[in-house]
């Protein structure tokens, strides 16, 4: 397991983390570890969603690649009823 040291953390932040840990009956270390693990998982989840989105866009682009692109000039040139 790795060790992380965080210098220059605002006292208020530490105070809030201690209160949060106490409410959950955790040590400060355990609470911070839990927060970091959850956030790291969220990053992984977001990256997976991003990659799925990219794949969907690529698939959509491939499906549209063979379709002819029509002109929209007829829509622009046609006067609209008022």
C-alpha cells in the first residue's frame, strides 16, 4: 500500500473531516481513505462512460458515413408562410 502525505491543508478542512469521521465512528485516516477510494472509483466510472460515449459517436459516424448528405438550399430558398 502507498502512503500519501498532504502538507498545508487548511485547519478548517481537517476539522470538517474529523467531524465527518466522528459521525461515522471512523478514524480521520479511515474517513480520508474512504473518500479517496470513492473518488478514485468515480474517476474510473467517468472514464469508462467517456470511452463508451466515444465508441457510440464513432459507431454513429460510421453508420452515417455511407449516407448522402442532402442540400438544405430548398429549405432556405422556400419562403415561409406568414
